[in-house]
C-alpha cells in the first residue's frame, strides 16, 4: 500500500433512503437508523439523496430534522436538493430551522436546472408560471443571499401586535459557509467556486468536448477549476462521492451480490452516455486494501481530504450495516483517517 501524503479528514456516506410504497414509514425509519449507526461508527457525516415522485426521500430536509433529534455529533447533508422544484425563500427558512435544531450540523447540497421530466409535472408544479421560471444559477444565488441573512422583505418592525423581520428567520449565522453545490460539468464547478460554496463531486461527470473519457482526469479538472475560482483557493472544501463497497466481513452470498451489482453497471462506465455525455465511475467492490489502492491511483481522490461514499440503491439493511461497518473499521484506517475520539472537536 502506498502511504498517503495526508490523512483523510472527513468520512461520510450517502443513502437514497428507499421505501416500499405500501410501507413508507418503515423505509424512512430504516434511513434514520442508518444515520444513527453512522454516528455510532464514527462517521463525520450522513447524506441523503432527493427523489421527487419516486420511492425515495422526497423531503430530505424533513428527514434530517428527524435525524437531528436522534443524533448529537454527526453532520447531516443533502446530495442534492434540485432547486428547480423549490422556492428559495421557503427553502432558506426550512434549512435554517433544521440547522438550528441540529446545533449547526446541516450541510445543504443543491443543484440547478429544470426539474426532471418537467413537461410531465409542470402543471402541478408551476401551473401559472412554468414558461417564466428561471432554472439557472440565479436561483442558487438568491438562496445563498437569503441564507446569509440579506433582506427578504422591504419591511421590518411592528404592525399591530406582531413583530416582523426583513430577513429569513431563524437566522443561522454559520449555515452559509456549509452550503454545497453538486456539479457534474466544468462550468458548474467554476460557478460553485465563484459563489464561494463547497463542492460535491460524485460518481458521474460530463465528458464535454475536448475533455476525453478518463473519469478520474475529468473529475480532477473540475476540482482544480473549482478551487481556482474560489476565494479560498486550495483550501476550498471538496468532497468526492464514489460508490464504495468493501467486502472484508461480507458473507459469500453478499460478495456475490455486490460483484454482480457492479458488473451489471460496468458497461455504462466505458463510454459517455446520452446526449449530455454523462460518464460514470466504476463501483469499487472488494477488500479494503484493494479499494484503498484504487483510490490512491485515482486523480480525483488525490485532490480531496473529504469523502461521502455512496451506498448502492437496492441492497438490504443488513448489507448496508456490513458495508458501513467495514468502511468505518476496515477501509477508513487504511486511508489514514484517525478515529473520532482521537481528533480535536
């Protein structure tokens, strides 16, 4: 194993939070228990995906509000909230509320662009304004201003017996510094830096003209462009999120399942997919030592000190327990990450 030049500083995981339509409460409870387990295992952060009109978490802020009351230390993130579905003012209120409830542990990740399958949902989502909605970066700029406490109203003061503020309440002063942007393109990575946000880069990037088809090289170029545009430069925070499945304590049946899952998804990693030329990273499955070797050979991983490893979509709870436990107890030490108890809080 090559010795890491710098240890991994923050270890997180990401879950889709899937559920059975006939028993949605059970699936949400499982997600909350996984977050509790993550805290027990010493993970620094737990992140949830956002899935509208699917059988996954449609309201991550509400789920993380619940998680904030069942945990004490672990940071809670969204990866990511698509702002095309949101009113930035109302979202800013929800984010600030959960941040206050959590004691300043919320890490909201967002993205911009039209809602997925917009033609199918436009009448329900924006019946009167669909053709006038701006789904570009102004939407995230507006959210950032509101989270930072800039005026949302022209009035503040007392009317009758009610007192009004001109900014979002509650105001959580540290939240603006914990806003993340999930980007898959070079331009979006640059804009995240220009907005002085943190950068989430995942297992999918866009293979734009002239970029080639080497996933790790493209991801590294995005990280470099983000930091070049960010006021903090090389100190700007970046988190990498690959699908990582260690098998150290897995049963033979689990190993076979994991390997079959990765093999079925491998063809999509060999060439860009669709008109947007999306390029996917192979899933990393195997013993922790081998996964660590693959990570230390990955140009994107070498540029970060934070990771949010993504859990596969369709496994059973016992599989996720094994995977999270192996990440925390087998893989993390090989990556040079010190246990939480030995680090300064």
